[in-house]
C-alpha cells in the first residue's frame, strides 16, 4: 500500500486529546456492520408480506395497445396486480420542476399508454414468494406498437419522434447563460481554439445495495410506513404526498443502514408510490427488491452531455480569457429530478480558473433511455470535465505544459473568497499548492526519465491532471433559475440532542447516511461541547421521519453533512450545554460563567469537586422537577436545532448569485502506461490531494476521497451505460458493466491540506463528490501518452482499451476535431 | 444486426423457389420447430424452441411474406415473442441462375429486444451466424430432396 | 445393469448446519442458497449485490470452501456445514479480521463487508501471511463501491499479523 | 435472481446420470453451475430438470499416465487443477485456471463445465484446442472420444449429445505452451484470447473471434508466420460494447504472436 499522508499522523481516540474533532475516531457504525447485524432494507420482514415483481418494457419506445393480467392473477399464490391505468386513476401525475412546456409531462408510477425506455415498469405483480411473483409476471400479456426510438441526443430535435406528446417537444429545458463580455474577450485574444465536439458518457455509481422498500398501510390512520433506503426522504415526500393525495405526515420514512447511495437512491418515488398503492389495495405489507439488472436498466443514470462548437479565447502565454459552448444534455425518458442539472453545473461555471467571460447555451433533451437523476458529482462533474478538457486541449494546441497553464489560470489563494463571474463565492483554497503536492507524490521531477524508461519497454507513458471543485450545501433557490415559479430557496438540516432521565446523551439526526458514518463525527462534535467521551454519546442509527428531527431538505446528498448536518448538531449541543449550565447554576448556586462541562458533569471550574453529574441533571428535569425556579421553565434538556445557511435568492435576470456555501477541492494526478499494440493501459502511479477545510474525522474524509477515486477510474475506463440503436441497454449487469475489482485498483497516494471555510460553523466543507477528478486525469493522461504518437485529442470521457487503440490507429477520425484561429 | 450472404444450390431456380415458398418444407429448415400452422400462402406461425445448449429459448414465431416476385425475389417479416425476448427480423432472398444451379443472395436484419436480448448481446452475433448456417444447409437438403422427388 | 436413477423432484427436504446450528427445511429445487439463508433462515448478514454472481456480497464458506451462495442451489448444500459472517465474532468479541476492518476504516456502507470478511477468512486459513498481491487476488470476487479497496487490503494485512 | 421451477436429481453414478439425461431432452447436466445458474437466473434458459453431477466420484480427480498424458475428470474444479501436483505436468493448465474469474468461481467452476458451456469468452476452449486435448464422452452407447477441434460446435453447443455426459479431458504431454488475452479489467472476461502450443509443429487457437475456437497451424514460431496464419484464417469476430470486429481481428493477431512467443520461450532451456 502506498498511501501517503502529508499531514502528520493523528492519535486514536482512546489516547487523550484536547478535542475529539480532528481525531481518527473509529466508526461507531462498524461494530454492527462487521457482524452482519446491520439492518438494510431487504432485511426487513413482516408477517404475511407480499413480494412485488415489476413487468418491464422490452421496447425503448412503443404504444401499449393492451394489457391482460388475468392469467397472472389466476396463478395460485398471487395476491394481486397493479397497472398503469389504475395508477392514473388513483394518483396525480408527479409534480414537475420544469417550466413550460415540459411542465406538462404526465409522469406516473407505472407506464400509462406508452413506454419510453427499455426496463420501464408497466405492471406490478404481488405474490406469496419472490419466485412466484416473477412467474406470474411472465403471464401478464402486453401488446405493443413500437415507435422509432431516440438514443442519440443530437437527433432528438427537428422531425424526431416526440417522447411526450404532452410537451410536444423533446426539449425539456433550454436557456442561455452569459457572464462577462465575450466580445471583448475574443477581441483581446491572440488565438481562438475551436473544439467541434466533446462527449461526457453515461454511467452511475451502482451502489452495491440496489433500491428497495417494504410498505405497510395503517387503514385506521391512513398512514403509510415505508421502510426503504431512499437517501432524500424530504424530496420523496414532496413528490409522493400530492401524487397519493395525502399529507406529508401520512408518509413515514424509515431507514437504518443503507448500502451506498451516491445520489442514485434519491428518485425512487415512483416505485415507492407503487408499494404504497399495493399495500393499501391488497391489505398487506408489500416488499420490493430492485434487482441489479433492474437498477442498470432504469435507475438514476448520470447525465450524458455533449459540448458542441466550443470556442476558447486565449493569449499566447496560455492565459484563458473566456469560452463559449453549446451544452446538450441527454436526460433520458423522464424528469425525475431534472431539469435541475441544467443549472447545478453553474455552481462551478468557470471551474477552478480565473476566466471572467463565459457563455453556455444549455439545452436538455429527452431520449428513450433510463431517466437521469443525481449521481455523485451531479451535473458539476460533466462541466468540470469540460473545463479540464479545454485546459489540456489549449495546452496541446499552444504546445504549453498543462501544469503551467493550470498554475497560470487557477484562482489564487490570495483571491479567496473569490466571486465567480456568475456570483458564486469560492470560500477558500490553494489550488496551486495542491497541484504541487500531487506532482510531488508522483515524482513529477523525474517524469521525463520515466517516459524514456517506459518507451524502452515499448510502453507510452502519459501524465494527466484532474482538478475538481466539490461544491457543497446548495442554495435551492437556484431552482428558480430554471423555473421562476418554483418556491424553493435556501437549505436546512435538523438535529436533536437530549439528556435523558438516566443521563444518556441521545442525538437524533435528520440526515440519511449511506456509509458516510455520521454517527461518529456527530459524537465527536457533541463530546467536545458537552465535555463527555465519544462513547457517552448515542446517535440513533438511520432516519425516521416520526422522530420529528428533520426538515424539508433533510437527507444526505450534495456534499453537505459536515456543514448542515454537523451545523445542526453543534447548534443543538450548544443549546443543551447552555441549559445544563443554567440548571447547574441553580442547583450548585454558582454563576454560569463559573461553570464548565467536563467528565459528564456540570461543575465549578475552580472547584471541580462541586459538580452535578449529567445523570442528576436528567433526573431532575425529567422526573424530579418540583420546586424548580420559574426561570428554568424552558429548560427541557431536549434541544432541537435547525441549521440554515445564509443564502439569498439569486438575481434571476442575470443568472447571478451564490448557489453553494462551500467549495472543497480535489486535484488528482495520474500516470499511465499504454500498450500501443492493444490500447490497454495500466495506471502506474496515482495521487489524490484533498482540501475540504477543517476535518472532523480525517480518516473518514480520506475514505471518501479514495472511494470516489475508484468510482471515477471505473467510469473513465470501463463503466458505461451503452445502448444499441434500438435502445437496448448493452451493459445491464456487472459482467458487461465492469466496475473496478481488487486487482484493478492502482496504487493510490493521498495528501491533504486544510483551508477552513470562513462561512461554516466548524470551518468544515461538505465533501465526497470530488472524485470526478479521476476521469479528467485519465483523459488527460491518455492524451499525453499519445503525444508524438498520432497526437489524437481525447474528446470523450470514456476511454476503454479499444477506444485508445482507435485513437492510436485513426487519430483523426477517433479523436476530437480542434482548430486554432489567430485572432 | 445485419447478416447477409450468398449460396449456390445445385438445382434449377424454380425448384429452389418452390422450396423457399412452401411453408411445409421451410418448417423443416427452421431450428427447433415444435409446431407449425399455415394460415395462408402469406402467413405462417410456429412454436419453436431455439436450441441454445443451456436450455432452449421458447418463442412463438409469426411469419409474413410482405413482397414476392416469382421466381426471383421475396421478403419476409418475422416476429418472435418469448418470455423476456422479442425477435424482429426482416429477411429477403434473391434468386438468379448460376451455371449448373441457382444462386441465392440473402440478407436479414435481426433485432432481439428484452432482458434476454440484453443478456445475449455478447453472443448474439455468433449465435445468429450459427442458426443461419443451420437453416441454409437444411435448405440445401430440402432442395435436393425436392429435386430428387420431383425427378 | 445400472440401479434405477433417483427421482427428479422440484423440491426436497434438506439439512444444513450454519455456524453450528442445524436446520432441516423443505425447499424448492430452484431456490438459491443465498435466498434460503436470508429468507428462510433469516440470517440476513450475507447480502445480494447483483444477479450475475459478480459481486461476492453473498460469499459464504461451504464445507471449508469459499463460494458465492447465489451461484449454488440450496438443495446442493444438503448435508453441508456453512459459515457466514454471523459466525465470526465470539459473542460480542470481534475477531481479528473484524477488528482490523474497523481500525483501518475498511468499510463505509458495510454492505459488501460480510462477503469481504468471508473471503478474507478463507484466505488467511489457506495462507496466514499473504502478500499484497495475494490479498488483492483473494478479494477479486468481492466488489466494493465505497472504499476503493486499499483500506480493506490494509485491514487483511494487519489481521494477518504482518 | 429468481429461477423458473426446475426438477432436480442428484445421481450417485454415471449410469444414473445418463439415464436421467436420456429420459428428458429438457434435462441438463449441472456441473459447477457458475454459468448455467446465471443463465437460469436471467431465465434466458430454463432446463426442465437439472442432473447434479457433484456426487459422482468417477467424474473427479486428475491422473498422470506414464506417457505424460493427463486425464482430468470433468467435474474437477479450477482450484483443484491449480493445486494438483499431477496437473503441473502441463503447467499452462493451472496458470490459465488461475486467471479465470475469482476464487469463489474457481472453487466451484469445473473444467468440464467451462468447455461444455462453449461460451466464446471462456478461457479453456481455445487452450484445450491448442493443447490438442481429447474429450471423453459417455452415453448409453458407451464411451467415445472426440478431439478438441471437433468438440466445439457453436455457442453453448458441443459434441456432447442428449443423454450423454463429458467424463474426462485427456491432455497430452508437453510444456511449451502460451496463453495471452486482453480482458475486461484485470483477469476479467476475455475480449480476445489466444493459446499456443509447440510440439514439433506450432498449434494456435484463437478465442472470442468466432463462435468456436479458431485453430491454426502457423508455419513456424516466427512472428511473421504467426501473423500470416491469422490473416489467412477466415473467422468473423463479433462487434459488441467491448470491442469492434476490427479491434478483435487486430487483437487476434497481436495475442497470437504473444502466445506463440511465450510457448517458444519454454522450448528453450
């Protein structure tokens, strides 16, 4: 193992430490997980529950001419079925975030009258066993009338068949963003680099646990309990309540352990609605397990995006003045979270660079492929890949060193906080220093010698850099930039900290962790504030909306726990600490200033012998409160705090305003060796440098960096949701959708710096989504390796061996088309 | 996926044409036919179990002759429906006299949809080639039989 | 002359011993071992992460051999002795591997962990002091989407006392 | 994941097995199940009955004859081949088995299952074809022996007929062998593969470029002769998401040269 950490090793929690924050406290979650005692959604069982199996479309685009479920329902052991027609009568179509005309989409939990992608759910069958449910699903008779599918976003306009007659067009959203003075920038330029077409491919994070749910309906109260693994119940509730014609509180979401999410477990509201309807219709609990193939065919693909007719204005020394591009986003068949991706990229509009003049004409179209939804790096990854590609193409065309071009154009640490051309504020960071650390880790000083050595072995060595901004804690007001009618803005998260009757400290979070280990940093923050040990703090596992410790935006997504989650935890713990001191002051007869919280008690600083243990505090307030002074009336020792980041609504006219609170940073450097005979390449050296401000648990942060890197390397080389011209998914399982296995994992060196955020309660920044840097780095490394070997321009984010071979064989056809114009 | 080829039969063109347009003898050329119904000269249906070694793939096949120019050209539309698999195939053949026999140019566009389709992509092409080869040699046998019988 | 062959049946009664407890159940021939373990016996520590035998989350040890329990029928396990993740700890006392996974942050969501632990267990039995290369090869059949694997390699190395 | 209903029987002897397989043409032999069970999960294939060969002792074990011929029971797992001291008589066998999938699959997957599946991406069909192995097939009519070249008939199709079972694989003596592949990820599914063996003459078999291994006999071990042989051969590489037909054709040539080079290295010393 070659993991290097530049910052000094930290002591473990059991060793005495000034604060628990900053320590590598072993995770509280792990004890149950390493014993197989975690509770994941598919582990939840109920007496008499039925198993759901979905009948899915074999066609990418077809009218449904008839559906006959009679044979299925006659099969012994079958409890019942649900069809699109029933859904259409029992529910409202899902609320659309889009403005006209896409706002007219009629999106139901099951296909109604038409199917729009292979794998779309048409009928749900419920039976006594999993096997029977699938047997019965084979007896459902459906007749189709196929329509020509659209599988290429570039063919979605003009006279192409329309997916959604209700919208009358395949264009789901379009808008132009212009900041600065493009004409001046291009006038000032020495050269204009023109790039015909860049393509960011379709994949997602394939969490190892697929989606699922167990739904129960309480006929007496009309309330559903949904045991699931949805990572953003706040969003699911907003979608499901109106659809099911019920209040939000009728939908109780319960999760405990979730087997990874990465954004892919946000948009399960259609499946959850089916579960709810069936639990009510069949008068029994129903269980849904999404199988791996189902997930690949239908769940939350990451946005596929084209960048067309890009023009970059540069000076001869590589100074970047501005760019224009036409972004064409392929969102698949439905808008399940989209078109938010049409604006979220602009959190990082200039990437990490100082250019002030930017124009992006953004168009999002529907195609007959799985719907796109959030995925680690959501929408920013695509845009940052674009800016990184541009940097390396500019360097290539001007024959400059990509390192120099980056350093010349990176936003500088002395410019922080830095306002971007569109009003976002980069809070802190030192990109150039991070790049130096990364280069140092891969021994950049000797790169030429290594290039020569590789050449001697018949290999082509390439070095590539990927820079990523991980914008976190987003301002939901950005939704108004795509639809001014939307009434969302700001952000919030909740935590409740209480001191119970026997002195236990219990924390309830609003977040929905999927492996981030929230129980641990939460305990670290609370123990520092309450002066107790990390082990004294109990954090409830998972999420339950009936704990009343959540808000509208509660969930775990978009890199924000360290800010919103821990911000709420700190707020609640501070409130509790103040109440304990007030109680202590009354009982111990000392002024509050004279008190401190230490060793699980409130005590007098100068005379620690005089102390009131937490157990006594809990007992007094909860069970022995007669004769307490009136001014302690509001002391409950049960403190709920809602953290709200300081946000304004952006200027909708200028598309201008701060869209996220923090900007964590990752810079990756990859060194690869290409076998020119086959296009096969090995990553021989790799460094990931991270800066996410103050780190509460550095090892958890490093884990996020390494994990996100692995996902990126898989996406760069193997992972792709590829469709044939008929809209069949060619990679519906882990055979053809190859994710990195143990042997595929290259040596990984990590380093970090800490640039505390001036805007957050703990100086932390949300992080976890910066791994996209790996994709950028591999693309750059491949292009570098081909230098002097055809000099192909890497124009696609997906570079499997055969693609690299084609770049070597036919650099002109397989590579990107770039031209340089002297301005 | 598109496949095409050319084959020469040691038989006069009308004999070949006859076989190609006789559902009964065509049935004998198709892999894994279990039952076969002739609705009229243009439409036949069959239940087949395409032998795939690991357990056959059951399909109901519906064949329609969509174009015919005797004795040289015909086009067929073939739709197959099985659990988890949908087959759509358009095939055509063109006959011409070759020295001492008949040359047949054939072409087919094969589309396999559904979960099995996705699963099978990896091996679809070799399997199709192999089934086509099977059909053509069976066809050859039928033609020879017809010639022998006819003589 | 051969004795007449055993009857073909779509279900049969099987006996398996899991982590020392013996179970006798009637199962359908088509039921996968993983579904028998999770659904019929309610031992939910072993997981399902794919439907093609790639991910290894369902890895268990059958008669001393590491297998993916989704690639085997329950009826094939008749008479077998099976070890699953639930059998690793001694009461609340975590074993060396479990402890090393915890101290090396070798898990995040924890979904692949049971299978990972069983593969590592099988490795250390046959090769108590594996090299880094041997550890990687031994874990090749277990997909993890959270950690990037390196902390898992470290944990196995540490558990092997190296 | 959820299989169709299927019958199951677990014969104790070869005789019982072939009775069961002959009784129903919808019955399939279940060896290691590492492919068949997957196909059944997808319901892409649904045998009426599975005849589980796992308890038939005659199908296991590896014997090394005096003349160096290896006789490998069809139900021998990859792991057993890797661990077998007899199998080291033909080292390439263990070396290639060690590259198949992962520990769990190697612990259950069998040599017989690998070749009876006859999936173009499998490692052993081209290897055994190059090694000039013979397959021993047992049925009601008794035993028959088929050369590897004739054994593979198509994707998922082999010379093993209804009511028959592959019992043994005979691998002749030799050690100058090579195997090269480009795989989907390290030790992943083969995108293209080539196996070579030198025993006086050169025997070459290409995998993943057609339904069955393409067996060739280059004039010599010289790279140019090997390339010429591949270029002269007629095969039809499929195009799929992992490789174009053109790329596979190219790889066939590159890998053939590498496999032969490996093999000829071993003829020295």
